[in-house]
């Protein structure tokens, strides 16, 4: 089967501080090393060997850029989970999902993610352990999910490997609402899981696997090899970090 990718580039309906500071209509159009964020993400996915790429968006300029990149354009739904559901219906499995603000995305991260996803997994998500993020970008302010095996931050990389992954989309919106309150996600899994979480005895892998079993699928967590995989562009400070890192990459002879 052909692996497809969906880039989420929706909008909350208003220009945020980043857009205002950069004088652009949408965050996906912000440039790093002279390249819009959306184009950077597209380049990384293409370099990873993904030929079929779609962009979920509602902004006309973003859609125009996506078409110039030879991407399929899908109208964004009101929220990320609904946009993923639309993309999954249009593109099918296997489907890699990421976001337009994943400015430092590297082809090797994508390849590692797919390679490290177990063959029996219907869904997998990539997360980075805190010490790796701290090594890669000291003092970075991220949202941390605390489990028995450490603190983890999401990497905006999701893999819907099989058609059964559709079941996960029915609860994605709930996880989306509670992503900064992991105890509520644990509570969704039942009293036993919540008890383990509150006692600090629930590992990340166990939590994801239990969530999958609860909804009738096999779900797995994949640990990022590079802490920078957890860095996206949510704040002006993030943009400054990304621009500095991209410039350092270029100066060292690597891709920005």
C-alpha cells in the first residue's frame, strides 16, 4: 500500500501573535531560512519518500501554496481531529499525520517513526522524553505528560497504519481537549488505569496500549531519537529557536 501524509494547516479563526508579528495571514506561511513552514514540512515528507501528500486548510493563501507544492488540498474541519477524520476518509491507510508548524521536521524522524511502529499496531504516536528535549534544546517550554517512565512531550506525528485506526478518530477529540490534563485521559480508560496513573505506576507505553484496547485497536507509543522532534512553532520564542537551529544546520552544511 502507498503511504500518504496529511499536513494539518487549519485555523482557529483568528490571527495569533505569530501571524501578527510576521505579517502573514496564517502560521503556515511564516518563513524560516526563506522557506514557508508548510513548504519545509512538505520537503521533509517528500525526502522521506512520501509521494502522496495532502494539506488540510481553510486559508486561501495556504491552499494556493499547497497546490504549488503539488499537494491535494482538503477543506479543514472545525478542529484537528475532525480534519484528520476527513483526511483519513479521503486518503485511507496507511496515513502519516503531522502539522504545518513542525518546522524542524527531518526525513529520518519520519523514517524512524514508521520503522519503529510495530507491525501489529493500528495507530502509533511519537513522543520525546524530557531529557532528550532538554539536551537538544535547553530551557524549552513544552507541555509534559508525566508517567512512571519519565516526562514526555508530543511530536505532532501520528501514524494511522490500518483501516481499524478509524476507531481511534472517534475519541481523538476527547484526547485533544484534555491533552494538557493527562489524568482525564487516564480516567477515560477506567478506574484501574487512573489509579495506576495517580500512583505514578503507569508508563507511557502502557497508557497508550490501554487506550487502544479500550477502543478496540492496537495503539503504540514510539520514542523519538531526537528531542528536537518535540519542537513546533506555537510561540514567538519557538520561532526564534527554530530560526537559530535552522541557521546552524545550514552553516554546518546540513539542510536548514
